[in-house]
């Protein structure tokens, strides 16, 4: 049985305790490894290593840091297939989907490679007689990331390249459900020339999380996960004097107008709803059918849902793999049953799916629910599984009001051929990320990712320009260099710029 260890100060480290947790292959339902579970002692060891490394890494040249990022980026390209298979074996998503998340994460590395331009400060000449002002940004110190199971490579890559390239050192606490990707990335960093202690991995559950949130040696914490935990992370970390990025859950709506191309729309909503078995914070979980679009949309969505190829993630042609755990499978299938009892029409029922040769895997098929109302659990809860709920409304304004009343504000989409409708939608909807004929509007790395309302706790989105600001703090310097023969007097009044 493979044991997955911590990575501290440039090498694998066995836990100080004997506590471990199982790591399953979701396609077979079998335990395939054990991951060591750390706590306060392991977090403290990582902080000590990262603090020592910060002394030299923070003083390294920008050229040195970007050279490491260029090398790391190339290694991600060369090892994409291997890393993709590691992710697929522990998460369950298809290898193609895993390669896709690596690519999107690599885009943040590429943004970090170009920080020379982004980190340029400003200079103001002669703001007062003989006085100039300039500013620059410096790294914080030791920072940490707590990341979810659904993107074991991409979400951490939203964090640590930005933090490291700006001169910080980093501690990653990945999900214990699929921990191997984090260690693999740590090895790639070492091959890229990153000094020991700059990037560390501590595995564990709540004890490790709490140790990170309260450790006095950690300056900032980045988190992606459910809203209740995001609120907990934000409260605990800020109360201990840390900066916090806390991204929470979602309930993403895709609005379909009668003038939309239904084949195009259904293809993209189906992929957005069932890709990665719906285990995405940007997954389309609600289709809002406006007016006459409803019946025809449900008809084509039913056809598309029944065509989704479900199977092991490493089998070519598979479009949707299993859920990550048995508990997730049971929760999602129970939600479909509850929806039926609450009055929803189960158009496609994915429950009870068995895949030949993988009967013990955590599989469930795509489910499509029609005539869902806002009072039903299938609408109110973030199911995090392959369940698409169709809600019917009369007008676009009704759809906008529906979305704005929802407590989440992560992503939304509108499918239409009307520019006027699109402009009205994107201006009025209270959502952080919007797609027009794009179902999963995850922004490129040079923009920042973050929702509104209960999808973002606090006000710090992730990566892009906001990521630079989060991992650095500004200094403003006012200078005067008087000539030796000048006789200057100092006034006792408040200084002015005259």
C-alpha cells in the first residue's frame, strides 16, 4: 500500500503521528493508498522551513524567480499526461478533463512568468521642490493555501505560482481525498530549481487547517471550498491577523431565451452540467428556460443527457467519470429522489448506474429534473454532482430577478442571439463572472476569479491583478536630496506640497 507523505523543505517527510486516511480509486471503489495526516507539529515544521527560505528567496532577483517559473511551466507541459493520470486515478474525472485543468492552471504560471511588467512601480518627479515620490511592492512572507478535491492541480496553481513569483514562500494543504497531485507538483518545482522550503505540502484534515489559520508565522491564507467552511476560514484567519482569500460555493444558472440556437445551447449546457460529474464550483446546475424555450429545451437536453458516455476516467471516449467518494454518490442520488417527492419531474434518472467491470465504482449517471421551483432542495442546495435542474420563467427580467435572489453569486450564463438582451443581463445580474453564450465563464489568468454574495467571503478574488495585490504589500517612498550648500529649514506645520 502506497503511503503519501508530506513534502517539507524539499523532500518527503513522514508524519509525526501514525494517523492516516484512505485514498480511493473512485472508478473501482477500492482503497489504493494511505495519506499521512498532519497537524500542528507538521504545520509548524513547514512554517520553520518556509520562514528560513523566505530570508533568501524574498531577496532573489525577479529574473531568478521568473526563470524558475519558466522551467516549472515547461515541466508541467512535459509531465501533463502523467499528472493527468494521477488526478484521474484519485478524483475520478477523465484524463482529458484532468489535462484541461492542468492547462488552465499552467496559464497562471505563464502569467507569473511575466510579472516583471506587472510589478513595475510608479514614479512622480518634483511633487514638491526637490522632492520625488515612488512606490513598489514587497512580498508578505510565509503564505498558505487550503484547496478542494475537485481541482487538485488547477486550484493550487491559482495560488502558489503567484505567491512564489512575487517572493513569498508557500505551504499547501490539499484535499486528503486526492493528495498525490500536490506532491507531484512539489517534485516538479524542485526539478525547476526552486530552493528547498519555498514550496511545502502538509496533508491533513481539520487539525492541519486550524493550525494554518492560527499559526503566527503565516501571513496570509487562500481558500477554495464550500461557503460554510469559507466563512469559518475567513473568521478564524482574520481574527489571527492574516489576509484571507476565501472562495465559497455556487449555484450557477444558465438562462436560455427563445431566440437561442437550441442545439448549440444544449451541447454547452450539457457539458457544463455533467463535465467532471458536476463536481465544479462553476458547473451549470440550473437551466432557466424563458417563455417558449422551455419545452423544446428540455426535449433536446434529455437527448443530450442520455448520450453522455459514463465510465472510468482512463478509458478513451469516456465523457463523465465517477464521483469522488461513495458518500458523494449516495448524497447526489438521494437528492434526485427528494426532488421527485417534492414535485420535480425526473426526465432523466441517473441513479443506480452500474459500469461493466467497475460495479463497485462510485458512478451515477446524468440526471435531468424539470419543473423545479425555488422552494425545492434541488434548487436551494449545491449538489456538486451531475444533476441539472430546469426552472421555467416567463421573461428575461424574471430570470434576472431569480438569479439575484439566490444567495450565491459565482457564475452565470445567458444563451441568446440578442445583443440588447445580453447587455441588459450582464449589467443587471448580481454575479461576479458572466458568460454570454459561454456556459462556464472562468476568466483567463490575467483577469481575476471571484464571485459575489456567498460565493466570495471578504473581498479578495484569486489570481490575476487581484492575486498580485493579495500576495504583496505596497511601500511609498518620498525622497529629497538637497545640495550640500543649501540651507533648508524644517517647518513645524503639517507638511504641504508647495
